[in-house]
């Protein structure tokens, strides 16, 4: 079972899309194990986007992600890192297919509504940047054999 860090970005929170985005992940059969509203600090944002430091969009990205609250989450499921990125759609909203979260709701990059980890290493690092271990809830869903 794999875990990933997923975050509704400030545009998604302001647009009232937290519920719709969570519904897509629940509908797919994944399990939320942690979730909270967070005002991201500059330091936390820089840690989160460290791989993009030096790129031309980096300053805008840090400003964007700290511009309002985000909804930070940890989700669990088989192959969830790859599968949740498929549900999210491509980074560039012009390439995000209809049927994906970004394809259906986002019309301007970098305002692409959702972040999702791209590897197990990023997932572990990103979860630790937002959550204490005790905030992750272990529980079973009786439906899990069917998903
Ligand atoms: P991802 O969010 O799909 O994993 P990344 O390449 O990790 O994509 O980029 C992180 C975020 O930075 C993107 O979601 C988007 O908000 C922003 N971003 C990425 N590339 C560009 C760009 O070329 N111009 C403006 N913003 C960008």
C-alpha cells in the first residue's frame, strides 16, 4: 500500500473545490488518512518546492502557494502516486485532458488546483513537511476488498 501527499492549492480553496476534489479521490477508491487546512509559511513553501529553486517561475510559485490557505492531505492506495497524478491531469492546463481535475476545473497555469507527489521519495519528504506522524490515522475500510 502506497501513500501520497496531495494538496488543494490556494486557488482550489478559494474557488470552493475542496469537496469536489476529495470526491474524485474517494470515488476512485482511495483512502484519506490525514487532512487539514494550512496557511503555508515561506520556509515550508521553499522546502516543498526546493526542486524548482532557480527556475523562472519559482518566486511566483512560492508567492502563490503562500497566498491563502491550502488543504493538505495524505491518501493511501495501491499505486496511488501514479494513479492520483492521472486523476490530477497534466501540469500545464493547456495539456490537461477533460475528465481530469485540472482538465475540468483549471484554466491557468500555475493555478492548477492540486499538488500530488511524483515519487515515493517526494511523498515521504512532503508528508513530513506538513504532518506529524501522529496526525496520520490508521483505519480499515470495510469496502477495501472491493476497490
Ligand atoms: P506538478 O504540480 O504537475 O507535479 P511540477 O513540475 O512539480 O508539476 O511544478 C510544480 C508547480 O509549479 C506546478 O503545479 C505549477 O503550479 C507550477 N509550474 C510548473 N511549471 C510551470 C511553468 O512553466 N510556468 C508556471 N508555473 C509552473
